[in-house]
């Protein structure tokens, strides 16, 4: 008599621990994950502090403009417009971008002092100072070369002219000229930020955001 032996082949089992591990690795939240470029969102926000500061400043300075007179708003921003290219001209002649923020502080102080007197208007005084610095550069030389000096000189003349003409015409037209001056100076800032030339990068970013937001404010001011 022949014995029959039956061999039982065990069934394959799934790898439960591996699947649990995969599930666990994908179940976490994304709040603690780094940004795609490897930086944490809070760190990225800290790096953009000039933009945050610019937005806060524009909100504070334009909060009451909607209820004010158009002429007053155009006049205020037209008076301040020549200060922007003047800063570039002065810092260009100083030859050190680290001086950017101190020069800005001095410029704001000069604006306050000019506003406290009635002998000469703010934009005329600022344009005159810019021309004096340009003459100084033409006579004594420039740290960044004649080509860069010529670009800064052209910028000072164009933005200064937009401010003076915008203040001289009717406010309904002047708002567009002054807004154009602020907007294109914002473009000017971002070009310098991209090239990393003349002024500090933090200032170029801050000023560019301020300029564009002021231009938009002037265009849509009722």
C-alpha cells in the first residue's frame, strides 16, 4: 500500500509593518515642513522685512487720504518725489551702499526742515541739491565711473521734472504725472536691486515696494 504525502505551501503574507511605516510617514501635517527651497516660511518672512516695512508705511501714510483733498495728496507726494533720485545721487557719490539708510534719515530730516519754512518749496530745494551734487560729481569725478554717473544724473533730472510739472498743473492731471514718477522710480529701484549697485539691497527693495504702492494709491484715489 502506497502512502500519499500532501505538502502544504504557506500563503504569502503582506508586509504589514512596512505598510504601516509608509502610512505613518505620509500622515504628518505640512506645517513643519520646510519650504520648497529648503527655508522655513518664517525665515523667508524675516528675509522680506523691507517689503513688510514698506507695506506698513504706505498703509499708515495713506489711511486718511480718501477723505482729504486731491490737491493736498498730490502736493504731498509731489513734494517728496525729488528726494528719491537725490538719495541715489548722493549715495552714488559717497561710493558706499552702507550709507544708504543714514542718508535716507538725513533726507527725511531735510524734508521736515524745508516744510517748516516758506522761503523755498521742498521740490525746488531738493532738485537744486541734486544738481549741486551732480556738478560736484562732474568736477571731482565719481567712484562708479562716468557711465553710472550719467544714468544717475538722467534719473535725477527726469524724476525731478515729473515732480515739478505735476505740482504746477491741475491736480487732476498732476496726479498722473506724480504717480508716473513714483511708479517708474519703483522700476528704477528694482533694477538696482537686481544689479546690486549704488544703494543697499534692503533699501532698493523697500523703496521699490513703497514707490509702486504710492503710484497705485494716486491712480485710484477718488
